[in-house]
């Protein structure tokens, strides 16, 4: 059956004029549609479209990462945790046998003894000075000696703090005068051991790394996008991980173009992803670009090409109407178009080739 085409009005779409001879509705009964295998679907209003896929890598936020180091040189006697384990704040991670720690404790106790004697001498000289039995110069010398020894005590005290001893440990050391060469290493935060860097029996120097510890919620994604796409990205732009079904937001946009790919670094934050993402993992990412009203999402099978334009076929009560559209974005299985549609419209998504043949009288 052949149909004569008549010119219709011009369609103005997406800020530009798309001149197309839009035909009137063409008869198509329900029986004919069923015979042709036609299926209909309602368009979905689109407030965003998905970009192409960009490479990204999972990273740990810098504020959530800790490197646990040896506070003193020594030998690893005992490791209590390994890579992959979750630990609480204060959990014992390792024990070291440290001769350096023994020496620092001995110097601290010697400083305490000398300071105690100096304090007694100062108290005595203060009394003698008040009674006029010693000159002021001798009192000043005693005071100077007491301050010097107090500074030495504080110096060794600070060294023991840096070695990992706490106030309770120092009070016990001062009370019992018992030296210990065992240095305990504790977790400063709750998190997951992501790297074990030493083995039991290994000799380590001061500040040598023992573990890498991290909190894995939230995580970062570091994404490279072409410089040409930067105009459509802002802080807050949604980031989608289609394979993992996760979503986050852009939190920072780099200011430097990378020489290898002329791309810009985007950093996105992904909450509640530690069970499905791993630091260092490479992923494909899509960006959700915002759209103004008047955009619709349809299955890609709904599109028809004719006369250099893109069309859809709209249900019109025992008929169908070819409608020109402008394609804004092509997604995995769908397209985003701009067209004068309503949510109540129905668009052909199957049997489109047969309907096009009727339209063109083929």
C-alpha cells in the first residue's frame, strides 16, 4: 500500500531549526501493528545524559591513609596482623625488641635521679639564702642547674613519647625503675591493613615503614577526561560505575593537562563502596551531564534515519506519526533526544523497519 507524503510544519529543536517535511499520521490498526511485530514504549523524561566511558582508578583519600613506622630501631619480634585484616584504633600491630629504647629509658631514669638531687639542693639553698648564710650568686647557680636538668628530663621524656610510650608507661617506669626493651606498635585509627611491609625477625631502622593502614569508606576515583569535555563538568557532577552499579560525585577538577593523553584529572568520591571496589582497581566511568526540560530517553531501536534526519514513530490511535528528533547523546542501550513529546505518548521500539516501509510507500 502506497501513501502520498504532504509537507507539514517545520520543527524547531535544541536551540536550532531542523527543517523537515513531517508527514501526517499514517494509518496502522492494532491488527496490523501486531502482525508487523510492533512494540510501543513511553518516553522517559531525561534530566541528564550519560557520557562515553572514561578510564579511572580507585584511590584512597589521603586523609584516610596512615603509614605505621618503627618508632625506634630494633628487631621485629612479633606481628599480630596481616594484609587485608580490619583493626580497631589501639589494636596491637607488632612488637619490637629495641636496644635503643633501653638506652633512652636508662637516660631518662638518670635524668630523673639528677633532677631529684638538684631539686633537693635548690630547696636547701633557698632556705640558706633566706637565712643569709649563702650569697645570691650561689642560689642562682643552683637554680640554673635545676632548670638544666629539668630540660634534660623533658628531652628524654619526649624521646620516649616519640618511641610510642604513653603517660601511663612513663609513670610506671619512674615508679618501678624497670627497663623494658619491648616496643609495642598500635593502630592509630580503625581501618584495614592494605600492605604489610616487614616480616618477623627483620631488623628495622627508626621510621622504617611496617604497615600501610587505611579507612576504605569513602573511596576516591581518579578519572581522566578529554579537555574538550571539561565545559560540561562541574564539582557535584554525578559519576556512574555501570559495571558495579555505584554512583558518586566529582569533588575536584584538576588544573593541569596531562601531556600523555591531553586529559584532565577529575577526582570523584564514592561512598559505601569498600565491599565492591579495591584501591588500585581500574574501572570504566560515565559522567551524568545535566539537561534542561524537553529531553527524553528512548531505546536506541526507536530511531529511524531518513532524508538526512533522525525520526521516531509515535502512536496516534490506529495510526502513527513520524516525528523528527535531535539526538543529544547515545548511551549503552538508549539514546537521549530532544522532541515535543509527552509522558503519555507511545513510541515504536520494535517493528520500526516495517513501519518505515509503510511510511515511505515501499
